[in-house]
């Protein structure tokens, strides 16, 4: 695994973890800094948010039945 791939793996893992827990200030800063420079990780975080929103909408519609 290249150094960049290793960093991206860590960032995507932190982005996923942030959906279940609060990141520490150091983790948040690291993620934000990395996202400034990395388009693929920005896309991953965007897609994560879109999927989460879709899941909430689906769950809301399911609960109305």
C-alpha cells in the first residue's frame, strides 16, 4: 500500500467512524486537512452523506406504513 493509499484508507475509516462517534479535535483537523488536497476522499465523504440521507428518508417512509 502506498503512503497516499494508507492515508486515504485512514481518512475514509475516520469518515465512516464519524457517523457513529464524535471525532477528536486532532482527528477532525487531520480529516479536514486531507480533504483539502484529496478529491477521491472528498468524493467518498460526499457519497457517505448522500447514502446516509437516503437511508434516513427510506427509514422515514417505512415507518409511515
